[in-house]
């Protein structure tokens, strides 16, 4: 049960700071967009070479 209290305390601390929502929501969306753009560009180049 001690581990649950540690987890609960960490969650409370995490959501207390509004700036951490950037790490939770915005940053993953930025990485998704970045990798989507990179991989779609590389696939587009491969299609042009054929």
C-alpha cells in the first residue's frame, strides 16, 4: 500500500503545476507531427524514384 501512496503523491504534484500539462499533451503531439512529416517526406521521395 505504500507504493500507492507514493504514486498518488506524485500524481498530485504532477498536476499541481500547469506547465507540466505541456509535457503531457503538447509535447507528444509535437513529436507525432514531426515524425509524421519526416516519414511521409521519405516515403514521398521513394515513390518519386520508382
